[in-house]
């Protein structure tokens, strides 16, 4: 078991990776179109309004999108995330004006990154919609992190209701083993963002090898594949290890005996069971 979050070493996924051959026919436009279809075609979760995000760019995983979000807002706003979200944000926060987002403190001059499903819960954060309503009211820019989209179910977001969400980012690192090393991501934005990601896209200096890998996986596996394949095994492993299964197929929530896995939220001990789900072991 792990404290972090690792993809399942699926045999079919690994064979698909091994079969990869250079394919110059996969263009950046193909890549962006495949991403949109992959995210919006799920039968287990729903996202509305992504078509209103007219601009899309290759991102090196989700992390490059986070980097540029931080840089863009660092001179004028406090950068924030919720306790328990991706630790990368607090690492960046060491070099910016950063604090954890707390509704009770009524923050206003800030910018927020939030994951859906939420990183530490493996499901929608219980205050997710309340936080977004607050951000709408005070015009707080939000970057929506869909890193776990390819391993989850029971998620619903209507982007049209939350104009505060200015950009949406996703990657293939969590669902597909080996791709975490290739940084295959996407960023959708409502407005044109004049930053490093857009510039690299415009001068065609994006990682073509990763884009071609992305096209292969996005066209071979739908975004429900990993969840559907491993859900029954997740339930069994969680039952055998006194864990509560989450809406992300690689996570369970443990009690006091799993305190070493705690990531900041009291009483919420998220455990990654990817290694137990590997086909060679289960």
C-alpha cells in the first residue's frame, strides 16, 4: 500500500505502450480533439460546458498547467488550495504568497486550484460546490484539476454554472501505467491565456512523442476502462483490509491503523492500493 497515487500496472495497458510506434499523422489538433471526446464521453461521470472552453493546449501533465496558473496570479493574488489536495501546490507555494483556502475566513483576493474528484477523499470534496459558489460570488479564478478523471465515477460538474472556473486540466498519468513518465496532459481555458503553455503550442515546440502516445491511448481506451475493469477488485481488497472504497478505483480510506497515510485532513487516511490491484498480484 502507498501514501501517494500510482497507476495500476495493467497488462493490456503495458502491451499497448510496448506496441507504440512513431506516428507523424497524429497532429496537435488530433490530440486536442481526442482529449475533448475522451473527457466528455464517460458513462460513469458527467461534465457539461467544456465546449465553451474554446482554447486548448498541450500541457506536460497537469503540473505544467499548475505552474502557469501560479505564475499568472502570483503578483496580484494569494495562491490557494484546500487542505489534502495535491502536495505539489504547497511545494510551489513556498515561493509565492500561498495559504490554504478556508471558507470561514472569507478569502477574496486569491486564486484557487481544486481537484475533482478531490485528491485526499477520492471523491467529490464535501464542500466542493459551496466553494465554487463562493468563488463565483467574489470572482475568484479557479483551475479545475481532473487528474483522477480516468480512474473515477460518480462525478458531476456543470461548468456553465461556475464562471469562476477559468481553466480545466487533465492528464493520463493516473489511469495508464508508464504514461506518468511522459507527461501527457491538456489544458482547456475559457479565454486565451498569454503564457508559456500557449507560446510553446504556437511555436510547435510541444513534446511530439508524448502527443503521439496520447493519441494512441486516448483512441484505444475510453475514460471508464480502468474503473470498470478494477472496481470489483477494489471492493474486495478494501473489504479484506478494513478500508472504505472511494469513487477513485485506486483508493480506500482507512481508520486509525492507517494514520501513517494521513495527508492533512483529520481522520481521513487515504491509502493507494494500486500495487494490490496489479494483475500480476491479484
